C-alpha cells in the first residue's frame, strides 16, 4: 500500500506542475534565493576588503598593496562556487515559506470539498524556514565525512539523509494545516517509513541540475496528496485546530 500511495501522490503532483500557482511560488523562491546568495557574496567580499589593510608586508615579497583586492576577489569567487551547491538547500528553505500556496492549489483541484485550511502565520513560516535551512545545510556538511569514508555508497547516504529531512519537512507542512502542529508530529511518527521513502523519492532528483530546483514545489504537492491519501489523513482532514 505504501509504495502505491507514494507513486499516486507523486503522479498527481507532476500532473499539476503547469498550475500557475506552482509557477508563482517557484519564481518567488528562485528569485529570493538568487538575491540572497548574490547579496551574501557581495557583502562577504566587501567585509574582507574592509578588514584587510591596503598595505601589507609579506615574507619575500615585502610590502604589497594588492592583498586586499586578492582576498576580496578570492572570497567572491569562493562564495560564487559554493552557491552552486547552496542554491538547492537555500531555494528549498525559502520556498517552504510559500508552500501553503502550493497546498492550497492541490486541495483546490483534488480535494475541493474540504473546508479552508488553517494557514501558517508569517512568523511561524519564517522560523520553520530558518530551522529547516540550518538543519539541511548542517546535516549535509557533517555528512561529507561519511561521503569520504564510504565513497562507493555516498549517493545512497545522500538520498537517505536528504530523504529523511525533506520528508519530515514537507509532511509536517502538509499535515499542520489540517490537524495542527502537535497532531502532525504524531502522524509523522506513525507514518515514519512511508514518509522517509517518499522523501527519498524527492531527494533522488537533487543531484540533477535544474530539475532539483523543482523539488520544493513537487515535494509540497506530493506530501499534500500523501497526507490526504493515508488513512490517518482521511480520518483527520476535517479536524480544524483551534
């Protein structure tokens, strides 16, 4: 049952990718992510240039006047390089602030008889976004050790780790709108295996350039379906948290 529900949820999500509301969230997420990464690169380069003296003395070379330019440009190129790898987690985290719109679009088309869901407040969405981004980046940085120690299995470790993180985030987002935060956590524990497996399905395209940028939208839509198609979701969808 679990695999068939996951595949059905994924298929329904893919079938709705052309929805204008999906495109809007996608463009907002990519735009804000690019702005954040470009701003961070420019700001860090300026900081390096500011703290580096215009004149410095180096062994052998003696007094030089180009060290601050070298370090600031080096910092800019380093962050630009890192942005290639940070784009997906940053876009995933930022887009998660707007995933209520994706869930609304899914429910409006496929579950029109449901009452309006309780939307996440901006403060809660921002807090969840910051937490998700920190955990996503931190966990993947720590996992580099595992990637090096178990290089042949690195891709599977990557899928398992990010599948767990994505499944946890997107299922909670989908469930919390209908059953509240506390009940959402309970349901997440009860459906741990299915949620992790569905998360791995979301994590697998993360290694495919460009396609990986669609994962936040696809994940939100897939897990909205998953919540409603699981027995617990059907039983609790009418519950309105106070």
